[in-house]
């Protein structure tokens, strides 16, 4: 997927934009829930979609719960392009 396709993917959902923006530091899905009040299932699904597209990475993949996620360089590029629009 090109960077512009990823920008379109994130831009189509206010929730995706918010989750990506709120990953300013490594966070767990629970921390994102507390910060955004979005449904936990939506946060988990979005993080999985972001991870599959290379926008975020899981820092603790072997943990069953309390996994830490952070934005990748590609994710930061997408955020920068969204902010410029």
C-alpha cells in the first residue's frame, strides 16, 4: 500500500485518526481506551489493522494482555500528511 493509500485508509475514520494521533508514546489498548473512550473492541481491531499495514508495531507481542504499541516511521509519515491537509 502506498503512503497516500494509507492516508486515505486512516482519513476515512475519525476513530482511526484519533487512535493514531494518540499513540504519541507507547501505549496499551487500555490506555488508549482511557484516553479516547472508544470501545475496547474497536481499539483492538484498529491496532491490528494498523499493525498489518505497518503503521504501528507491538513492542510486547508475546504478552497476552497489556501489549504496548507504538507508531512506526510510516505511521508518523501518514500523520504528517493528514496534518498537512
